[in-house]
């Protein structure tokens, strides 16, 4: 697989794990990297949460030497906040600005995908981070409620961004509407910086198709509860054949997740339950296993249960 350069940062391969709230903490990023992801970001953090940090945010901001190249994703609504947050961003190799989150809370604060309505703000935010010497990228959608992706992309490049990720939907579009990849190609044809395509990559074939039109392919939902998507994509890129999903291999990754959560002292039982149910969803009898899993009360109970799944006949 080809390597990719974002600014001066070398990404070992062009398959990215998407930042995902409630998912991509340090242990999750590490298991996805182990499975083959070339890059993985900390989930979106609001700049104010970083400035007024609490234990949860501190845990989310943890990184390690295996978590390289490291990336953090931030959002906010004023360039001034971005100036204040710079010292907290220095430890990371790449800082990504979220201009795509459609959640009511974030849009209500005029951050996330709302920024697509005020592209000049995105431009100022990028300039502030770049002036501080940070390798800076942005993740956008095609627009908020109307497509302005070419205009916004060109502005982002002009502001000095080192790469751009496009989730090829409008912010008002839900995920059942197919991502419009033709726009990723149009942006790629108009920009000099690396373009990473995102939206509806579900297997080796779709990742390969994305790499035909973009410099990188970013995967979100297909990696939720399935880090082995990265090894399967790598296999496809090498052989042009899809590798079958292996439940036990995947559950071993979940067990590794639990060990790492303990090692890095970031255990969050709600998150573990959410992730665990996603790991279980793909096997026969998932509904009853899920019920048993949700009834578990302690970390040790979860660890024992999950270990027992490695032995289970599927
Ligand atoms: C649970 C979940 C959490 C997400 N959190 C983030 C986030 O923190 N930052 C971000 O840029 N996108 C976030 N997204 C959007 C994804 O990164 C991605 O753009 C979108 O799901 C489309 O990619 P996919 O088709 O591979 O899922 C999230 C998506 C999901 C499903």
C-alpha cells in the first residue's frame, strides 16, 4: 500500500479510521492501528471542553508512542478560542478541524457542520493553527443544506491546510442517503493537497474504489465493532479478493481493547457496553448474547464474558 504525506507527517498507509464520538479513544485507536489502519484520530472535542478540562476529556486526550502519527479533532465557533487552545494541541502530529458534525448541540453552538455556512471562519481557524506550526487538516461535508464543497475546499487549501477529508453528504442528509463520491473526485481534481474520501466504505472493494479517486479512504461505521475491516481491506488491496469476516479474530481485538483500557486507565463502562454490543452484533444469537452482555455489572464480568466468546462455537 502507498504511504501518504500530510504536511511533514508520514502516514504508513492511506486507510484511515474516522474520528467517532464514544468510540475512538486510545485503546480503540490502538486496536485499529494493530489491524492495519494507517491513521486514527481522537474523537471530536469541543475547544471549550479542552480549555476547561475534566477527567473525561483528559482520558480522551491520552495518546502513546504506539498511537503515531497521532491526531486530534477539534471544533468550536470562534477563531479566538482556537488561539487559546493551541498549547494543548502541541503534543499531536496532526490537528483536524471538524466542519461536518450535524448534531443539534454542536450546530446550535455554530460549530461542526455549521461552519460550512461561514467558510471564512474555517479559513481563520486554519491560519491560526498553521501560524502556530501545527500540521492542520479539515473534515467537511458537501455543504450544510446546499452543496458548496468546491468553494469551501479551495478556501481551505488557500488557508494553508495540509489535507482535507470529505464526507460526501450534506449535513442535513442522514446516512441512508448514499454518499456522492463524484464530488470527492471533483474536489481532488481541483486541489493540490491530499484529499481523503469518506462515506459508505464497507469492504475491500469500496476502499479500493475510493483510492482510485482520492489519496486516502476513511472508514467510520464499518469499523465500529469491527477493527478487522482494516486487515480485510489490506488483504483486498493486495489480492483483489474479499477476506471473510472472522468473529473470533474480531472478539480477540475487543479483549485487547479491554486490556488496553485497563493499562491506560481509561475504563468507561458505558462506552465498553456500547462497543461490546457492536462487536457482538454480527453473530447468530446476537440478541440473546447482547441481553446477557448488557446485564453485566463490572469490568471483570465483562472481561470474563468476552473471553468466553473466544471459545464459543459460531
Ligand atoms: C458513532 C459515530 C460517531 C461519530 N463521531 C464523529 C466525530 O467525532 N467526528 C467526525 O468527524 N465524524 C464523526 N462521525 C462521522 C464519521 O466520521 C463519518 O464521517 C460518517 O459516519 C460517514 O462515514 P461511514 O459511511 O464510513 O460511516 C461519527 C459517526 C458515527 C457513526
